[in-house]
C-alpha cells in the first residue's frame, strides 16, 4: 500500500478539530510543518467556518454590571449548548477586570476594563482561546497635544483587514477640556502581522458625537453607529445618527447615512448576519425586535422578528463566537493560575440596571438576550425564517 | 467474484461502460455513474475522439491501480449519489433520498476496516472521483480525530523523526490536547 500523497493528507487534516491537530504536531516534522503553514491554517479556518466544527461561545460573566471571568461553551449543533467551562484568559491579573472587545474568526481581542477615565495604558491582547495562545500588544503611549487637560478612550475596535490578510486594532483617544466642546483625536492602528502600532493622520471625523453601538468588522471595514452629541450628558444618545466606517486596508474613515429609521432613541446593536451588516433595534421594551439587514450602504430591509425561546444558554453577555482555527499558533501560552480543574459553574441571573442591548451571531443564528425582573431569557432566530421576508 | 450480474434493468437507454480492475475483474457500469470518475471520463472522451464509432462499442477501460473490492465499493457509492441527469425531484422525494443516502453511508462505514479507507481514498484519488474522495476523507478524519499520536504514525506508516526531548517539549506545551484520547 503506497503512502497517501500530501494533498490528500492535507485534505484529511483540514477536516480535524483544533485539539487533534495540536496533538498531531508531534507525529513527525513534516506534519508539524504542514499544520503550521499559513496556507493550511487558512484552509482549516475556511473548513471550520463552513462546517461549524469547534464552534464555541466565549462568554464574559458579568456580576454587578462588571465583566468578570471568561467561559467557553461548545455548541456543535444549532440551539444546543454544552456545559460552560471556566476559561483562563491571558490578561488575568489580580484586581483587574478583563473585557472582550470583539472577535474575528477565532481571535478574540480583550483588554483591561476600568471605569476610570485615564485607562489608556491598559493592556490589550489578541487571544485564540481554542488553542490557548495569545499575543499582548506592545504598550503604546499617547501624545497629548498641548492645550488639553484630559484624555479618554474614544473608541477601540478590532477587525480583519481582508486586503492585507492582517488583524488590526484601532485606537482612538480623545483630548478635551472640561466644559469645552472642542476635541482633538489621536488615531493609531496596531497590526498583528507587524506586531506594532502606527499613528495615522486620518482624523476621527465627527467631533461632536458619541458612539452609540458596538463596533463590528465586516469585509475589512469597521462599523459603528454614532449619534451627534446632545446638550446634556445622557447615557442614551439622541440626535441624528449615522453609520461610521473605517476601512482597515486604506485606513480611512467614511461616513454613511444610517439606513435605520427609529421611532425611539435607544442604542443600536450591530452584528453581522449572513455576510451583511445587521442593525438590531428594540422599538419599545417589548419582546419583539427589529432587525435591519443592510445589503448596501444607505439601504436596508427591515424585518420584525419574534423569537423562539431556547433553553440552556448561560445568561451572560459580551460574547465572542469562535470557530476552530489555528491562528496565532506561535503565540504565548495561557497559564492557568493555580492550575485548577475546569469546573462547571452555577448560572446566576443577572439583572441590569440600565437598558443595555447585546446580540451576537452564532453562525447563521442571531441570538438576542432579554431581561425582565424574573430573570433572563434568550430568543434566537434562525436565518431561514428571518430571510423569508427578504426577497 | 464476477460482477457481470451488475446488469441493471435499462431504465433510460443509458449506455454502459466496462471497467477492468488490477485483478482482471470486469465491471459493467452505467455511463452516468462511470462519468463521476473523472479519470474514466477523460479516457472515454479521448477514445471517442480517436474512434468515431467508439460510442456504444465495447471499450474496456483498464484501471490497473484499482482492486475489484475497492472499485465495487466506489461504484456502489457512486450509484447512491444524486445523478446529474436525473429528473428534479420535489422536496419530499429529495428528503427521502437524502435520508436513504445517510443510512447507506452509515452502514457502509460500519462495515469498513480502517485500513480499507486508505485503499478507497487512494483509488478515489486515482479515479478523480470528487464526491467519493470527500466522503472517505471525512470518514478517515472522523476515525483518527481522537486517536493517539502513536496510532496515527502506525496507521499512515510515518516515521517519528523527532528527538525524544523535542517531542517531550510539544507534549508539555499542549498537554491539554493529549487528554481524553482513545486507548490504542
């Protein structure tokens, strides 16, 4: 029996879950070279996305409104979630809370979360929880221009640059003086490929506005929903909304008219569903939500969705969806502090004081958590049902 | 074991082709199925070009790299695939066929020895039988997914070219990936 040609071996290996491949790095030096090759990693990621193998939710446990530990929940089958396991993340430090910024493919961007204003020097890391490796971004100072007394994060976002096959972090710091409207911004971009930051001349385009949604990476472009600032300081932004985009390849900001017409001013949640930008809005505090799917900038189709209740989902927020991938194979290992066994933890209901709105997309399923005083329930919608309205 | 009893009732005047294996077995196969083996398709098309009267004549296509037992399985699998020239089924018929195919596939895999998978993959590759290759590649991936490093080396006939201390280093780095592996 002749040995199988290398193309066939590659094909077979690309169908294996991450855990098996990490083990098979040991089989021989040629298998090691094959598995670690960037082309194979790409092929494997592609397969993984297609087949939902290794699909895992990384969740942040939120207690008293503050993000806390991370957990991973494997869910190979639609609407079926395995038990949650505590996950040690690389920025684990005493007294410091870590928050998930965003997730692209299977790379999760996390950073230290703090309520303080001057948190610009906190650590940021890019982490692949399925292979348990990470890379901490090099600390990058900010250069405060003269004439300003205060600084704060205006925005920080993570995305995949299609053109350059690179993962990037965008950091925008705002400088201001109390009581004065004028702000100046410093915009920097970190590239995973070059493991370095760069300042770019491009300016945050809207001086008097607040970001009213999470950021979402789609087709190599970061997106946010932003609203013009109001005279008073409110949590809930009012005013004209628009869609802000940052093209990671050409590193330029673009502003678009938002396709969403809302009657009530609530924060918008952005997601990616079926390769399209998706705006999730609750028209009022009821059980229904409006989901707008944007095919092209400025145009979107609205769909009102009712949910199908699913059980078993841990009631936490700020999630990332990982698919199996070997991205970041040459990072640092995550060390478990105290080397405790993975344990299942009791779920607790969390009641939010403010109306916060999170949604996440689990391959083809949009999951939108909701709360009432009795606890939390989760509604999920299957894309076929959802897109039935889409002609 | 002769397979000339592979005479299906002529359903729609589909031409048949004869394939000859490495152990000199002859297989009569419907053209629709044989065309899924792109190597055969290529051979047939080359023959057709060179001999005007070739179509329908008793051309025997030699497959010196394929054993009869292996070809039998591949043909059997090929027949269960949706035929490209078949009339489009309605949704219900399609669902039933899908279920049938799933059942057939499960039965097929249950009766296969792991070593046979390697032969099937090799043959499907030689025949350029895309659907068969995909199916058996996945079956093999499923089979080795939870196996140990030693099993995989033995199975594929791979020599371990690591120094002991090198191998030890990787085993430590990814210790958690070695947990819960099947016993050899």
